[in-house]
């Protein structure tokens, strides 16, 4: 079987020394289902001895497995309960983590650029940075496609990340409390869900739909 340059390096002490001083730099952009798994495995296999420098870049500080987003949106799952902290994961699995959104690639120079990261108030707390690489892995995932259908972008709620799922859940709770505090209001609301071609549709009063997730928290609908 063909041995890799990294495997060969461990056999020859001189090459091994050079490799430790100038380790091969693998930069993985996107710590989603694919990226975090890859960074963890490469870190476990090569990172501990410094044979390869593995760096994971993500625009967020934590990873939440996307199939859980429906439950976050429904209010049956706390989005902070089961997320993976990139800083802790990197520490435990011998890779580096850099916070930032990649916004540029210079293939000739083998560099990516990361946009400045802003806090909630819009203040910059991580400046624009450039990251050199020897091997680059792009695993930035995808977001929902509206296929150009008129009205979808304006009227549908997209659940592609935790922020969107959290804000959907807040809207559901607002509706629930609105229905509770406005008895008798002629409040006809509906929720439609589209998922890979399948389509679910629930229709009813604001009450019925707003109960989604709320009873699990002990909130019962008893109009004031
Ligand atoms: C609501 C929902 C439910 C799903 N349910 C299922 C299911 O039941 N079963 C199933 O098999 N699949 C499901 N999927 C699909 C599955 O989650 C994806 O196929 C999978 O997450 C793709 O993995 P990925 O690593 O390619 O990207 P992602 O998991 O999307 O991760 C991409 C990562 O890249 C980061 N990123 C994006 N752009 C940049 C940038 N420019 N710079 C830095 N970081 C960036 C993001 O912050 C994110 O962490 C679901 C998806 C959604 C949205």
C-alpha cells in the first residue's frame, strides 16, 4: 500500500523534525456535519504529534446538528443543550479553531480571507484575517432554495441555522401568548411545512398551532 508523506515522515528522524517544524497545513472551512467530523478525525490521527496542523474555520462558535433544528423551532428542544463547542472540541482533539466567515480565496497564494466578526451591537471584535493553507477543504453546506418561486422568500420562514430556529420558536410563543391574552379574537392562522418535496399543512385557529411545544413547558392555553 502506498504510504503518505505524513506516514513516511515518522520513519525518518530528519524528515520527522522538518515536518514538525513545517507541518502540512490543512484548513477546513465549515464545522457542520462533515467539517467537524473531519477535523476531529484528522486531529486525533495527526494533530497530537504535530505532524499535520489542522485548522477548522467556522462563522459560529458552536455546532448544532441540523436535523435537530425542527425540534428547536417547535420548542421541544433547547438549542444550547446539545451543541458542540468548537473551542472545547479543538482542544480535546488536537486541532485549531478559528472563528470567522470565509469571504475570499486566493488559490495562487494558497490563502483564504476571513471577514471581520462583529458582536451583537455591530462592533468588530475579530479583525479581518488571512489564513494560509497547503490543503483546503470547503464544507460550507447549503441553505434552502426558493427555486425563484414568487412569494416564497418574502413569506416563508427558513430554518437553516440555530438563529432562524430560535426566532421561529419565539414567534410561536408570541402567537401562543397572544391567543391566550386575546380570547375570542377571530384569529385564523396556519402553518405549512415544506421538506424536500413533501408538504405538510396544518390549519386552524391561532390557539391550536400556538400550542406546538408550549405544553411541554407547562404553558396551558386558558384564555384570560
Ligand atoms: C432543518 C433541517 C433538517 C434536516 N434533517 C435531516 C435529516 O433528518 N437527515 C439527514 O440526513 N439530513 C438532514 N438535513 C440535512 C443535513 O443537515 C445536511 O445534509 C448536513 O448538515 C450537511 O453537512 P455539511 O457539513 O455539508 O454542512 P452543514 O452541516 O450545513 O455545515 C456548514 C457549516 O459551514 C459554516 N459556514 C457556512 N459558510 C461559511 C463561511 N463562508 N465561512 C465559515 N463557515 C461557514 C456554517 O456555520 C456551518 O457550521 C437537515 C437539514 C436541515 C436544515
